C-alpha cells in the first residue's frame, strides 16, 4: 500500500514536471543550462581541481568592486529616469567628467609645488606628471584622494544641473524621445570637449606601492588592496545615504511621490521643480563619485571610460527594474560578478557579452526586472 502510494506520487510529480516543460519550454531550457553550468563549476572546483578557491575568490572580489561602481552610477541614472522619465545617454560622460575633475584636484593637492599647476589639474595631459611619480594612493596621499573624491561628486552635480538648466529644462514637455536624442548629442559634445582638454592618452593615476592584504583561502590567498577597501566603504556608505534620503527625509518622500505620480505631487503642493533640481544634484554627485572610484580601482584613466561603462550601467538598471534604486544597486553587483566569473568559461574579451546575455535571460523570465514595481525606492 505504501509502495503504491509512493509510486502514484512519483507519477504525479513526473506528469507535473513534464506538463511544466511543455507549457514553459524556454524556462525549462534555461533551467537545464543553468544546472549544467553550476554542475560544471562544482565539479571543476571540488572534484577535478581545475579551479581553485583562491582563483574564484579573486574573480568574485574583482566582480564585487566593478559591480559596486556600476551600481553607484546606476542609482543616478535610475533617479533621473524615475523622476524625469527619460533615458539620459550623456550619463556615461558624466562619469568621465567626474573622474577627470576629481583626479585633477587629486593631482593638484598631491603635487602642489612639484610641477606646473595646469599640468596637474589636467591630470598630466602634457606629460611629465604621473600618479606614480607623485606617490598618489589612499595611504600615501590620503588628503588628496579624499578631496578629489568629494570634488568629483560636487563638480559633476554642478555639470548635471547646468546641462539641465541650459538644455533639458526647455524640452521637458517635448517627451522622452526628443530628450533622449538630445542627451546623445550632449554625450558626444561633452566627450570630445574632455578629449580636447585632457588628451586621448591612457595613463596611470596612482602609485604602484599600495598596501595589499592577503585573505586566506583553502588553496591560497585573495589579494585585497587599500583602494579596494576605499571603493567598498565609499559605495556602501553612499548607498546607505541614498536609502536614508529616500526613506527618512522630506525631500526623499517628495522624490518618491513625484516618481509615482507627478501630476498628483504637483496638486498636493510638492515643489516639483525643487525636486527635479535635487534629483540632478544627488544623481550627478553619485555619478561623479562612481567615475572617481572606477579610476581609483583600475589605476588608469582615459576619455572613454564612462562611455564604455554606460551600456553596463543601463544593463544594471534594466536588470534591477527601471526606476528602482535598490534594483540598480543589485543589478550592478550581478553584472559585475558576471563579468568576472564568466572568465572561468570564456575568454576575457567576451566577458562583456556574457553580462548582456545574463540580462536578456533574466528579462525573458522577469520582463520588468528583478525589483519591478518598486519605483525610486
């Protein structure tokens, strides 16, 4: 009797599984592929020894650092979209602007009196001034790095507000598409102004003598340097700050109300123009800081860093759910980890494609993103 019951239950489960596979073939295929990848990973890590815990840990650490920067930039983009309702394609060049502005100040503070101030402010555009020569690092020149970080956010906030007042404000009633196209024009203009001002060379920005801490792993160690810790601490602190702003302040509540229903927010007396202003200020500041932190982590700078990062930022925002701040953060971390961990199976040059592929796969299952329905907060 018991055996018959067990067999009947097994047949029911089998029929249910077969029915699900027939009704949802795409989800079934994706689940099978996911299980195969996970199985290969476990076998290589625990059975064949083809992967080491230290190797995986190092890739995961790099993915987390990259993901935090992408997520931080994504928060600014998501705020702009949820409140102003347009995709700002100049966002990537705001990242670049923040990086150059912040690092120009860092060079100036670290090398004041040692080189021509204009060359320092232009991040060594004329040659002869390098981060390694100035000994720039969070441990060697902490004041210079902190001042540069703060001013990267402040100057980018100012730029975002200036562009809005000079260009976007007069076009808000035209709709999202004209604003999007205009933002593409702003992106190209800003990018080549930066290229003309700072030149197009790729150059190092920090000292090579950065303290590195070795975290123990089962079969080796995972290297974490002082700049990794700065990126982690800064990104987490700013994300917590955004959470506090949105949940605990009057301005944050006004932002959430405007994101939910702009017309109703206006009728109830919320100063919508002031909310728009602060949206650009906060979003721009976070974007500028993300650019500065990206260069601190990568230790190199060039005029295309923001443009290259832009599609990944958009991917993070879309993956997390357009308009969701928390979704942008979470999506950024997922994209960053995918970029690094995918190198276990595919060449590094194709890692970016794997991140976009993962985004497409997740959107096939959840078309509105992981945090769909949670606008702004």
